[in-house]
C-alpha cells in the first residue's frame, strides 16, 4: 500500500549489467524513478566503451518513497538478484564494471547499508564483496541504455525479472498449524480475534504502550509483520504502526461491516485478522496508521532475534 505523503530518497546500486537491475526494480512498489549510469570510477567522465580505463561500475540510480518502502527492504530485493560473494562478475558478465556496490549520498545512509551488509554476512562463510561507499563521479549512461528492456523485451538479462513479484518472505519454516493446534496455542480471545475478526478492547493489551526494540510477528505462524522502528503512539488504544516490515507481509481487504467502510489487514501467510489501516497516521511517516490487535501479534525483543531465528530482520529495527 502506497503512502499518502512521499519522502523521496536516492540510492545507487551496482549489480552487474544495469539493464536487468533496472528492469527488476522498476517493478517494485515504492520505486519512483530509475536511471542507469556509471559510478565510482576514477574520472568525472566516461562512456560505455571507456569503462575498462575509468574503472566505473554499471550502476542504477534509484529514487524511492521511503514512506512506502524502506531502504532495508530495497536491499533485500538487491541481495536476492546478485551473488554477493562474487568478485567482478555477475551472471555471464565479467569485469570490474560488473562489480557489486551500494553507493550512498550521506554517512547516515551508508551506516544503514553497512548494518544490512553485516546481517547478510552472517549467512555466508565467504567474504561479502559488495562495496559500501559514498557516491562519486556518477555519469548518466547513453540514451539507448535507459529502460533498455522496455525497448527490447527480448534483450539480454542476467536476472530473473519475475522474482520481483515473488514474496520476499517465502520461508517454509513459517507453517500454518492445524485447527486443533491453533486452538491449543491461542487463548480464546486470540482465536476469536485472529480467526473471527473480533476486536480487543482499546487500551487492554500491553503492546499498546510497549516501547522496546524488536519486531512483531504473526502470533500463529511467527511471520515477521512489523518493526518497533515504525511503531508510534496514536492514542487510539491499539498498537499502531506506520507500515509493515516488508510490503508482502500484509494482505488487504475491503471491509463494509458495522456500517463503516474500512480496509482490513491480515497476515499474508496465515491470513489471520490483524486489524485495519487508516489514512490518519503521522504525515512525516507517510500518513498511514496500521491499527493492530495486540492479540494477533507477538513481540520478539531485539536481543532475542538471533536466537529465535529472526537475525535476518535485525537491520529493520
């Protein structure tokens, strides 16, 4: 779901041939504009035929609405389409111009990138080879390179572009329990709320006032849904968030019950009822308020995320 108020940010991604990198990210919700070029070389000018001399990397300049998609979610998409341990090679393309790199406009963004890279490194024995640098010497590529795969649908691409429409969190460990098991692990109130769309009383759940670092997961499957970084006190009596941890964590349904027109939110894996999303959230956070029943979610403290198998989401907190 797109934010109501945009906050446009810029990041530069080098991931092999920029035709495919651009083709992939143009499909992602929250991406506003893309432009391919050459980055972080030795000189202020270069061209496609001079890359071996100038040491620029084929790079995608990406503008995105950070109220719709976080930098960390963008980087998860980036990590899924590259080989992070490969040196100067992606797909069939070999050479320094095909190295991987994430180039930022400021130190704060670069620090966030490093946090995501540190988390990624934990999943590899080999050293991650992705450059994390400030952007320099960016040169816009020739016109025929821009939107290349739109102009040439059958053109070369080292990336499976269909992956852009596949869930980021398609993880087999998050299984849906049987009806009997569900009744065993849930209290009666939790069962009625998640399965029959009931609503807990306002100010009745401890999560409404909880102010600790961590993530909130689906009480039934354990699927990550929200981060404490996006939690705020809406004064409504229910835990409130400005957005989900990643876009595909939530499903949306029109809800005309009780004589109102609302948008229901459910967890994308178990389809368990969470609450509703309203257009009255803080403007500086995008304007949305995810009003969630505390009984539908479970809090995982930051300190326990590695132990409980959520280490890959620490960069979101």
